[in-house]
C-alpha cells in the first residue's frame, strides 16, 4: 500500500511539473539570476543592474514561462526602478518611427488579405512555379527574398503570410499533407490554436528567413542597414569609402543574399521536407504531393477561374501596395535625388509613406458605382460604400502584441546603452586587439550574431557598431572591414521571435513555438556566418578597395 502511495505521489509530482512548469520557471529564473542583482547593489553598478534585466528577459523569451509580449514590458517596470531611465523615456521607445512603419506594413498586408488579393497571388504563384510542394516552397522563398530587397523585411513577411496560408490550405484540401500537428505530435491545452506541422513550418520559416536575407541586399531592405549607414556617416564623415546604394548592393547581393537564400532553401528541404530521406513519413507526403501535381494543377486552375477578373477593390489595393514600395524606394535612394530630398529628408521617416498608404486604404471606396447614380445611369443603392479596408477587420486581425515585443527590444537596448553595460562589454573585448585582421572580423560577426538573437536588430546595431568603430581605430584597421559585415550579421537573426520582426510575425501569425524556431535557425546561422566572413575577406576588398589599409583621414 505504501509503494502504491509512493508511485501515486511520484506520478502526481511528475504531472504537476509537466502542467505547471511555467509557474515554477517564473519563480526559479529570477532567483537563479539574483546574485547578479545583489552584486550590482553592493557596488552600486547600473551596468550590472541592467545585466540582471537582460538575463531575465532573455531567459523568459527563450522559455516562454510568461507570454513573450508581457516579458517585453519588463523595461517599463525595471529600468525606472533601477534608476537607469525615466518612465517617460522608456515609454517613448514603444512608439518609434520604426514601430509605426512596422505596424503600417502589417496593416497594408492585411488589406491584401481583406481584398482577397492574396488568394489570386497564391494561386498564380502555384501555377507559375508548379504544383509540387518542393517547387512551391522554392517559389515562395524566392518571391519573398526579392520583395524584401525593396521593402522592409517585416512588411514582406506580413504580406506573404496570408499567401502561404492560402497555399497550405489548398494542399490540405487536396489531401497532400496536413497543415497542423495532431494532439499526439504536439499536446495542446484547451483553447490553444493548432500548431503548424513540420512541413507547414518549412513554408513559414522559408518566408521569414528569406525576408531577413533579402533585407540585407539593399540599404532600404531593413532598418538595420539604414541605422548602420547613419552611424558610419556620422562617425566618419571624411571617409573616402562611402556607404551608398549601388556599392552596398554589390557588396551584399552576390554571396550574402543570392548564395545564402539558395543554401536556406536546401537546408529547410533537408530538415523539414524530407530531402535525402525519401522513406521518412514527411518524405512520403512530399512524394505523394509530387505525384498528384497534375490533379492539384487542375483544381488550382479551376479555383483561379472562379476568382474571375480582378475587382476594383483588388486593383486599388495592388496599386497602393506598389505606390508604398515606390515611395519607400525613392524617398532617398542614394544613387539619385529622391522625393525626400526635395522636402525634408531628415524629418521624414519611413513611417510617413507607409502610413500615407494606410490612410488611402481607409479613404478610397471598393468600387465607384456611385458615379453612375450621380449621372442618373443607375438606381440609388440605398447603402454606403465600403472602404478598401475595415477598421473592425484591423482590430480583429492585427497582432498588437508584436508592437510590445519590438518596443521592449528597443527599450532594453537603450537601457544597455545608458547604463553603461554596452560600453563595459566593449571594454571586455580588448583581447581582440591581439588577433589578426581576418580573425577579428570573424569574432565581430560572431558577437553580432549572438547579441542580435536576444534583442531588436536595430537596437543591437546602435550598441555594437559604435563599439566596433572605436575598436577598429584602436587596432589601426579600416572601420568598414569590421562594421559592415557586423551590421549585416545583426540583421541575420533566425532563432527567437524578438530577434527580428519576420520571426515575430510568423510566430504570432502561425502560432509557432519558440523551440521550433530556435532549432530551425541553426543551419541558416552557420551559413550566414561563413558567407559573411568569406564575403568580407574577398568581395569586400573588391567593392571597397580603400579598406586594404588604414586611412589617414579618419
């Protein structure tokens, strides 16, 4: 009887740990890191106070003991309590130009979904690249990467998410593969949304990572590139090697973008879609999809015909989307004078053209039949015209928590800067001075890849690039050799939702758990590190020949 009670107690404890691990983790994590806080107060060090906050937020983001979005609010509470920043300064970082541009990009992407334009694009993409799962995956990755060259990676990902969803739904409708995991594969609590299957995650990871890689190709592809250009131009105004639009593309696109996205595709094919494993369960599903591609094509053609010609609603949304891209591209492209140069380029941020497109979406009607009524050619409809986008739809479908997630990253980075933690970490890196140049570049890339995993890439750029700039001067190396590959490395974040907006978007949109994202990002991170390193030591000297020696004009 006693043995039965022991077994029963053991099972109860096991069940308790299994079901209530979040509550235990919420208590254990701050206690484990508490010695850092005690040490900080004992020496009155704001640097270590901030480090305590960074450690806790990183662990909570990784484990998800509490929601990601709630963890992102920690800086609002603890930075003022630790006397690092005022509440006013912290809260301002939760509604910056970058965040507003991100939100606007999401709204424009929702307009694409609201108009049903994404269905047309999805079916058109299937017909263009072919109906086998592997070719579909390649097509979506390539399209996302190309789009992300010209608009922000967050906007590109947000636009592609409904397209991927429509493609996956079509695959499931034809019994090619399951879109969601079963209860046995991934136990779910009551009320939780279904988690995507391994194959579905390959599609979502593909567009998020492709958007991240594509954003590295141009100065306007991501805010990190623009931040780097601003930091470099401000610190080295007399430098002969300028960070301009054409040179940046020549430096980044061949290896960092083109080769990287090809390696990304094959990596996901191997890890998530059964490539080289034809007898596996996933491999059999993909094979079945390839064998049934003709049947699928017939169905897709029929579905595409059912959509009919493009409606006025779809045409307007498509025009406004292209209009937004052109405004972003020609605001200050670098190789020609942009429209921002004629107005006030310093005052006009990227959020302005994006939000102009959003305003027009709410202002323009879905159709213009009222002109016929005004001219007496049609009867009065008796109802108001709908706009191209509904605010009710926006309220329901916008992942508002992402704004807190990114804002928390900005606040954490600013707190690291003001507390002196960033400077302290920079001084700890003095050992790099004794390394040869090629090794120093590799170390800087590794540090950038590590740091950007735990906070916003724009924020990490603001912290690391000044540190690497001063380090380059102290070791008599051209700053561009260290800072440019590091800036690109900061953008290539694949492991956590907080690392970069594309990761956060797919996790929020498709309900992907952080552990799957963290594992999937291992191979892309390795490829990115190697390509960035090789690129800096080869193509970097070709595009920027002045970096071969330390300049006298810095």
